[in-house]
């Protein structure tokens, strides 16, 4: 471990004590936790707050991996904010177990439906576990809402903005110019699953911008960048829907022009070759990271081995960690516990 990442580890451990505006400035960290093709993205703000977006599958494995990262690697005593992007088991199924392992202070979602037609077997049990954990006090987020976060003097503002939810997106600004890339859109059949209702967010820290759209699908992605672009350029893109090709509309990817893309894929789920091909054609893209090597495709359709956290299907669940500098002008991404951190410059705006 080099000196910088030893220092970063000490900084991250200091999040065990909640910070407020009088505390010394800290970095922003994002940890992508392996849930074997599910999702669990842990954000640590400069003020010491924690935000977990999604919490993996039902059962012990994913909840315990999240707990391990949160408590032993990061030093948290509680999760301040848990956001559920949508009601599919690989995104909210772990909440029952996780809520028993660590206190969770605030819950957010896009609204609880009476039924979930695509999952009639699991939904009643899992949503009951969610209601028990939240004590019926979850908050419904809509496009334009922000999760109120504490700020720290001496560092840029940190902001988590909801940009889509329940099939709706941010409105076009008056007199906003049309996005010329939007004319390339080719619509797909309407997605009637809860994927299309996913909450999506832009996390900003000064000029740094990170995009997480849950499992949002093709036609709603288009609405985010048409007729006008509501998103702007993005530094780091958590590749939507684990990299499946029913999401990741090229019109959206070409519009946001990410510098770094991170797949939350499984060994045999996501990371579709067509999505990788779209990303590789983006001018200015510097790196693609994968949670798992995609064992369902040829080697050349995976990213560079040094950017893959878990090379084998039976793995230890290594994470991918991103740390944004205190001035928000650069960030580093590290693969697993033994990988070498690679530095990137934040896009100038």
C-alpha cells in the first residue's frame, strides 16, 4: 500500500465519528461493493455522512459484505441514508438483514406499490421486511429533490440531486437548446417493469460529477437528454443496469461523455459487449472498470485485467473504491484491496 492510500484509509476510518462544519476538510469517497450482479454503492461525504444507494440481494451474503465494508473497512457505526432505487430483489432485498446488522437512520424510495407484477412471489415478503425496517417512515423522492447533506467549511459543496423517479425526469429548462444527439434515438418497446421507475442521481462535489441511474431503461434514459440535455457532462458513470443492453441508450452515453465508467456487473450478468463498444467509442473516455470479469464473453470484450475487481466467479467480493481530492479537481480509482490507484483529472467546466 502506497503512502497516499494509507493516508486515505486513515481519513476514511475517521468517518466513524460524525463530522460537522467545524471539522477538518475531508475527501469524498465512493465504494462500489460487490453484490454479485446486484447493487450497493456507499458514499462517504466530506462531513462524515454516509449514503448507501441500494443494498443487494436477500440473504446474508450481500448484507454482510456491506456491513463488513461499512464497519470494519470504513469505521461507520450507522448508515445515515439508505436509498432504494427500485423494487427488484438485487437492489432492495438485503434491507431486512442489513437493518439488523447496523442502524439505518433515513430511508428513501420512489414510492411503494401495492404489488409488483414481475415478482409476485418475493415482493410481499421483501416489502414487508422493508416496511418493518423503516417503521413506515421512508421518504418518497421525486425529480428535483435533494437529500439534505451537511457541509464542511474549506471544501466544495456536496450535493445529491434526484433526477428521475417513478418514470418521470427533470423538466426541460425554459428556452433550453435541443440536444442534437437526441435525433439518433431509436425507441424500444415500453418497459412496464419497475426498472423504468428507478430513482437516479447526480452526486456533485465542486466540479466533480457522478451519475447513478439504478436500473433505468432505454426510453426513460432518452427523456433525460431529450429534447434538451438535463444532465450535462459526467466524470464517473456507474454503468446503468449492470451494463445490460436494455439500458445504456447510446444517446445518453454520448451526451454525458463520461471520463470513467464503472460496471456493477456479475460474472455472468451485465457488461454487454454492445454497451462496452458504445463506451469505447466515447471521445475522452479514459477507463472502464468492472466488478467482475464477464465470463460469458471473449477476453477482448472485457476491460483491462488491472481494472477488474474479481476475476473468478467464486471470489472474495472485492470492491472498487473512488476517492475525490479535497479540492475536487482530481480523483483516484482503486480496484480491490491490492490494486494500484489510478488518478484522473476532474473535467473542467
